[in-house]
C-alpha cells in the first residue's frame, strides 16, 4: 500500500469511528431523561413549526438536554416531519424517545392525559405518581394491581402470559413501563389494561419461544428481570448478572440480591445492613434460596431480555459501585476485597 493510500485509509477509518461514536452517543442520549424530577410541563406545538423550533422549545422548557440530539434522532427514524401540532403534557422524566412517540400521536383532547411509567417502578411508585397527577387514588390502584385474577379487573380479556403466574400473586411485574395516552376517567382498570396490552405486544412469539427453550416460565423470567432491573444499570452487565443468578439457583446457592432486601425494608441501600439481610420475608433472597415469590418491580424490555438471554461467564459475585458501574469477582475472597475497595 502506497503512503497516499495509507493516509486515505487512515482518514476513512477516523471518519468511520467518529460517525460510529456519534451514533452510539445519540443512541445513549435518547434513552436518558432530562431530569429525574417527575415535573409535568405544558408544551405547545404551533401549526407550521418545524423540527428546529420544536427542538429549541423542548430544550428551553427543560424537557430535553440537547436539541441537536433530538434533531438527529427524529431525522434518523424519519419522523422529523411527522410531529403534530397541539397541546401536550410532558414530564421532564420522559426520554427523547418517549417524547418523540408522544409528539407523533398528536395533542391531547380536553379529557385526555399522558402518563409515564419508568422501568423499575413498583405498584406503590406508580400509585403515588397517579395520585399526585390527580388521576386515581393510590389505594384504589394498588387494590386493583393486587387482584390475582385479571378478569376481575378486565372481564373482556384473557391474557395468556398470566397463566403461569403464581397463585395468589397480583399483576406486579406486568405493568409495562412506557408512556401512555389515557382518558382522565379511565380509572385503575383502564390504565392497567393498557399496560397489560403493551406487555402482551412487547413479549413477542420469538421471546416466548426462547423462554420455553430455556425451560422457564414467563413468570420466572419476569421475576428475575425485576431483580436485574433494580440490581444493575447497564444492559450488558444485566446479562452477566443474569447468568450468575441462574447458576446460583442451579447450584442451590441463595441469590443474595440486595434489591430484594431493599424491597422488604423499603430502603434503597447499595449495601444493606446485616440486620436488613436477616429480616424474615420470602422476598429476602439472603435467607431463602431460589427466586422470590414474585416480581419486585416492573422491569423494562431490556431486563426481560437479559433474563432470557444471559451472557455466560465465570464469575459468581458482583457489586454495584456508587457510580453505577458493576465489578465482578470469581471468588468470595475477591468479592470481599472489592467491597472493601469500592463500598466501605
């Protein structure tokens, strides 16, 4: 290869990696909300406004962090000319993807609202949110979710994916995290129906066949996914931890999931106290082997896929650092050293 060709090759490679880096940057950015504060903002798109005006107004309203990312994303998925004029109620906790999905559907009528359920929320979190939004009472929503037979809530439908649900368990785990357009008078039943319909759509035939090939039930997968959702932040790490957890179950080891302990105590500790791990509850996976009786939250599709498609590895232990990064260990001794290094 001549020197000139080599320089051209290097230049092309630099351009390629710049484009690739930009692609992954945008992909990452569209999945993160502008804020962790669930503040609802009224947003208006006027007739004739283009993507530049819309993205600038979204950034000014604090609904997105970077208008350029929004422009690139909407252009990439070819909806930059499909955002509809109208009045919207958007949350600062919504991602660019969720906001785009809403703006494609058009503004709300006087008797409609947008609600957003985020991955990892449990029934209490969702109920708190819905009550604060003035949509339903907290106790009414929780009561509906806790009903074990969905036909008592939605008589007109039967959901096949609920057939292997543990007897007596409610609908926790199946309230699919997403942004929903609802009628103000939908009530708990109407909201739950939308969430179950969405779960049914997201759990494709391919995923169901993969679950069956692993000799698992949908309920086991959803329960595992709910733990992974709360334990690990990155998709790749969730697949690693999924393999660790399934192997621990096969080996007769307790999962020792801190997320299940937090579910019992109501805390959000990175490292629960020894006294917390001794609280007697079937959801405490330090005391009881195998999966807990049911899901501890409502997991994302990524977490469900991580539970279905674990990534094989040689580790048996892991911990989550304060910055959200996961550190793995092959031995108990190495794990203790990691805890002293990163958590103490």
